[in-house]
C-alpha cells in the first residue's frame, strides 16, 4: 500500500512541476484583423426630357434635353469615378401627362422611358442589366398636386376639378369632363401643369465599402518546457530565459518524498545568475 501511495505521489509531483514560459515578443505576429463596412445608398433626381408630339425618340438638342440628360450623367460619373463605390443599378421611371387617350399615353410613356434608358446606357457604357425601367401612363397624382397648389384666381373652378379628379371615373372620362366643362381652366392646366408631369425620375443605387477598424497584430503565446532534474540534493538546471520571459520551477527532495513527507519549494528567476527560492 505504501509503495502504491509513494508512486502516486511522485507521479503527481512530476506532472505539476513542469515549468513553462510565455514569450511576450512582438516579432511573431499571427494576423491582422481588418473589418469592412458595406453601406447601401442611392442618389435620386428628376430629369424633364422633352419629346416632340407623339414621338418617343430622344433628341439631346431638343428643348433643355442636354441639360437634363447631363444631370443624370453627372450623378452617374460621380459614382463610377469613385474607387470606393460600386454601382448597383440605375432605375428610370417615366411619367406621362393626363391629356390625350390613356392607351396612347401608356404606349408612348413606355417607349420614351426605354429611349432615355438606351441613351444613358450608350453615354455611360452601362450594361443592359444595370438599368431598370418603369413607366406610368398618366400621372394623376402629380396632376392633383398641381391643381391643389394653384390659386382660385388662376383656376376659378379649382374645387370642382378636384372633385372630378377624386371620382371613380376612368382616366379618359375624367380628362374629357374637365376639358369640356371648364375649358378655360383646362387651358391653364395645359400650359402650367402638363409639362411638369412629363418627366423621368431616376434612382442610382450604389454600394460603399470602407474600413471601420484595424486590430494590430498580436503575438502567439510561445510555450517551451524547461529541463527539470530531480535528485537527492533537489537541484535543477534551466535554460537562460529570453527577454520579457517569466521562468520558475517547483522543487522537492525525493528522500522526503520517499517517506511520504511533502516537501515543495518554488524558485523564481530574477535576473542573470539571480533566483529566489522559497
């Protein structure tokens, strides 16, 4: 029984008395951590492209088209010339005015929107998949807002016209009723409201990538075992510790161990040829 306890005690001592060293050197970097932030944003605007009556082919020199098309081009260039930005897509939404047959306005509005998209694509070298087109045949919402902003001096029958707009009649029936019942007010609307409704709203979506933090490289803890020699005089030998290292050793006297009398000591390195033993 005593032999078993003696062996168990000595094995336990050998396990717990393995000194270790942790290096604090910064010459052994593991990795640097760089975090990226992805931000989705967009630019919105409106371009009033003018088309000849019943035509859908865009003419850059017609009316103020050069200036209006330049607005879209400028916003696109500001994104495509920035290395931190990536263009996601360009959406062009074309609107038509309420004058004329609805079916015709629906067709012309769609064709004019496609014409603007094709012009921008050729001017900016964008792929077809980067441009999304939408169209609204008649912008009754915008028409209502224009009427609401007008004064009764400009439109004596403003309230009556608003009631027609808010009715459940078909678009063609509303337009005919306003035109035939209040011809003078309708002339004002043709000159002051209809041109504003014929427009192309655009949205340029892009992605911005930026660094939000950099964590410095850290040193990997370095573990090395020192040589431990136990004898009847309880002496130990150890390597000279490197800079910024902590080295210590647990010691025992094996004669006491053999008699099952605990006898432990710790020696801590303080400097060259200097240690403290307790």
